[in-house]
C-alpha cells in the first residue's frame, strides 16, 4: 500500500473507497494485472488492450501519459478502489476548447456507479478548471454499459463516427468565463 499525498478526488460508493490519483510507474504492475484479468472483455472495446502485453509496456504507457500531461495534451488519472489500482480515466486530444473522455475499469468494480462518479468529476474538472467548451465520449456500438455512463453523465448521442463508434457530446452550459 502506498501513501497518496495528492488525491484529486475521493468518494465512497457502497462498501468501496475510491480515489483518483495521478499515474505513477510503480502502479504499472497492478494496472497490467487488471488489464490481463479483463483482457477478453476489454479487447472487444479498446483497440489498445492487446498491445499492453508486459508490465514494461504499461510502464512505458504511464510515462507517455505523464509526458502528455506536461505537454498539456492529456489529463490522466488512475482509479484506486480500496487502495488498489483498478482502472484509469482520462481526457485525451485535449485542446483549449475540448477533450475526449476515455476510461476503463476492472470487471470486479463495474456496475457499482464508480465510473459514472469518476466521469462526473472529470466533467467538472474539464469545465470549471480547464474551461473547455465541450467534451466528447466515444463507445463501441455494443458497449451498452459505457453508453449508459455517458447518458447518466449528461452526454448526448450525436452520431456514428468514421471508425464506427457512437459519439456522445457534452457542452459546457456555463460557457467560458
């Protein structure tokens, strides 16, 4: 167990304590283990899932996330459930106007409201801190659980994109300040 001096957000849902923290390379083994445990399902929805085939590749991914955060092109967080890395959530393709929401969570913790609360936090951060105009969330057409997260978080279905994914958009009604 590690001490997290900088927790961006935390909440309790049911019997689980959830924290959103910055990605660190020491989390790679736990994240890799979660990806492997959930690989059959994740590979249906996430094009990159099969490419992370070693702990070192997860370390490399985390280093890329960290660099993109420094560059201002992404914002990545690890989802800790009961102190264990159980998934990730991020804003990618980040610009001054928009960002695209992405996430994954171990099957052990799905359907408990955890991802919806994580998306709610990311949405608030994107609109209040980053002052983005809108967010995009894309899902595989058959990923109904992810589509439900989008709808519960206020995203509106827009279209099927060029890659065959369902595209949802959420506009910042407060506008720029």
